[in-house]
C-alpha cells in the first residue's frame, strides 16, 4: 500500500469520525431537533434552555469521553502487542484494568468489611477515580518491578495475567461479604459508562490523556525495531529496558485513568489494533499509531450510539456493547485472515 | 604489536563467556584471546554446543562476559552506549523474527535507525544505502514483498542486507547458512566475500561449512573445549589443528583433500 492510499484511508476515517461525533451528540434519551443542536454548537440559544444544558453539559462531554476512551485504550493495546510481540496482548492482559477495579471494589465494597474507616467521608466525584488510579498504579508498580527482574517478555505477560486473576479473586471475596446496595453500585460501575463526567473531570482526564500520548513520540522509532525482537532492537541502538518502562508507564496511565472515569471497558484495546493493521495492511507504527487512535475513537462513538439506540428511555451498558461488538470481530478476523500479526 | 593494534577492529582479553542463572555463573568457554583484523573475512568453527553463539553474542554486547574484556577500536565495549555501538557492530542472529507485516524494504530500512532522526525519516543517503544493500545481496526485486512470504534463503539475504544498510565497520553473523541448501549457502559466502573485498568491512561469521570456510575466509577461528586457535586456513591445515575440531572416532581431517572424511 502506498502513501496516497494511506492518505485516502485517513481522510475517510477522519470524515467518518467527525460525522459519528455529531450523530453521537444528536442522539440521546431526550429528543432534540437537529437545528437546535446545531444552534447550541454554534453558540446560539436553543428553543428550550434544558436542551442547551443537555447538549453542553451532558452530550458533548460524553462524546469527548468516548473519543479519549476509544483512542486511549486502542493505543494501549497497540503498544502492548508490539512490546510483547503478541497479538493477544492488551491493557486487560497486564492486569491494570483489574487493578483499577480492585481499587474501586475496595472503596465501594470494602466499607462493610472495614467499617467506617474507608468510608469516613461522603462519596464525592473524585473518590472513585482516585481509588481506581491507585489500584491501577499498584498493579503497574508490581508489573514494572517484575519486568525489571524478569527478562522474558512472555513471562511478564503471564505475570500480568496472574495479577489480574489475583485482583479478580479479591473482588469476588469483597463482593461476597458486601451488602446488596453496595454490590449494585459496584456492578453498575463495572458496566462502564461514558456519561456523568463534568467538564472539570474531563479536564483532568484530558491532561493525563495528552501527557501519556506525548510519551509515545520519543519511543515511536523504537516501536518499529521492536518488531524484529529485543536483540535486534538493541543492536539498532534502542535502550530496551528504558523503552519498555516508558511503554508500561504510558499504558498504565491511559488504562488507569480511563478505567477510573468510565469503568473497565473490554475488548477495544485488543481488537482495534488488529482492525487498523487489516485496514492499512502495515506494521509500520508511524501509520498504525494514528490509525489505531482514529479507529478506536470511531468504534467507541459507534458503540455509544448503539448503546442508546434500542429504546429512548434506557442506555445499555457500554461494556456489554464493546464486548458484543469486539468478540465477533476477533473471531471473524481469525477465521478470515487465519493469522494475526503484531 | 603496535602495527597490529592499529589494524585491529576488535580484540578480546582473557575472555570468559557463559551465562548467569540463579546468581550462579555457568561457564561456556575460558581464556579466549583473539583479534579481528580490519577488512578480513573470519569464519568461526566449532562443534555444536561449544559456545560459538555465546561468543558472538558476548562480543556484540547482547550478553555480558563473565570475565575478561572486549575492545572495539581499542575502547572497552562497555564504554560504548547502546546507540554508538549500533553504528559500530551490526548483527544477523539465528532467532526467528516475530510475525509482523513489515515489507522487505521496511525491514532493511530499520537498519538505518541508528542514523535517522527521531521520527525515523529516511534521507536520500539512507535510501541509497538501502538500495545498495539490496543490490549487493540481489534482492531488489523482493523490495515490496512481506518478509513472511520469503523462502529461507531469501530471508537470510534480506537479514544480511539489513545489517549492510546499518553500515557498520564490523558485521557479525550467527550461522547465516543454517537451513540453506548448497546453492544458497555458496551464494551467501560469495556475497560476504564480495562485501569484504568491495566495502572493506570486517565480517565474522559462525558456520558449520568447513569446506567453504577454508575456501572463502581469510582467517578461521577454531573453538574447542580446551583451545581457541585463529590463523589462516593454510596454517591451520599445516599444523593439524583441524583434527581437534571433532572427536576422532568417526571422522578425520584429510590434509590433501582439505576436508573431513569418514574413517
């Protein structure tokens, strides 16, 4: 595939992304006429004041969240797959998502076990993200510690999986001992949600997102030589240990923050990099990184649109939609291509 | 000695190679002292498991020596940063490449990474080096193919081209002719010989092709359990060194035929 067809693909995906962004904003549990939505977007007044509030304070933040969650998780998946040179790697595999879930579980479910110690204050908007980030960071530290002591990347992958199982087990124990209302709260969080983020929270989210994305620039070059394996990459002048830690840090910041704000969203990180590789038929990261980001954003916008379509009253959990979408895609890819590349 | 050192690209001092596992070191070979002359084609011979790969991996800094020192251009190897070493030594390893969709051109272009800027932008000079490397190894027609579509012989030439594109004074190849038939093996030896004479690079290659090593290489390094000899093929034959290569129950080295024969 040559450069002009790359450009065509990127142009098409960008247009699709922008269209879906607006479709996403115009759909929701409250019917708002298109002209009113356009009016709000142009900074004018809509016919009803409530419509303005819905679009500005609910739908636009939700669409922005969808873009950041989709692109962030997908890039994390791509980085993991390249680092481990394993097409099955993804943010879930390293146990980082489970770590974030563990943090939230301790906060929501642990109160019955530990009494009022953990829940002394009221549940503000911030406690959940902080708990999730702490959990993600804890597992990440353990993984990085293991990574520096274990040379084999395949072992790190398995260690990540073990940490994931370990965290899930603790969550099961916590769930078993917790009360129904708390359990319900946790289950709803684990469904995943793109909404409910205030502009302040979006800002915090965006700061971490941009910081992590900037971290990709200095390692962009090494991602391609990692495709030859670590020994070749090293012989090409790549400081392997340092770059591995940078990749782990970027992934865990992205996964941690995303899981903190929108719950554990499955499959996107695993499936989207493969979609990008299939569409662009390349393993060159200078193409794959932006392609994965674009497709990731598109996929989550689409999933969110599907989630609110079936009834105008209810919104389906986003986590269910991504898995409903992701699992068949991976199966279809394997049947059609017979082979997945890194 | 002074004359010799100016002409030496790499030398080792009482090198002790092996692995460290569970805080214990497993020794593979000891007291290795040799130097590589600039612009020479050197073949490393030795029976299976004697430590040829370990030696090559050690002098190319893939793994650390247990003891002793390695000097590249008279500077200790550990004084080189990963990046500066990448402009001094290029490698062709035996390990399989992970499955990716890289094209032959992209794969060879990776050899230019030590020379390119942070976004890996290829300059006209880089493209020229890549094209020269493809011409020398006769793989220009494969340029746009994915590397997983290639035969073993083609892939081996692509990997050699990648090392060439890296444009280092020393190229180290670990058994580049394993799995290849006689025709392709000969072709690779010819290419390497041509490279040494045309580009004045130094090439160190480990191989089991004794006959071709005798015919093509300027010097042969012979590794056995207790000794390490490096000399011209002619001197090694005259001094009966080849007899030490294998246990002498089944085969022996025939001086006049210049090859191993069955007993």
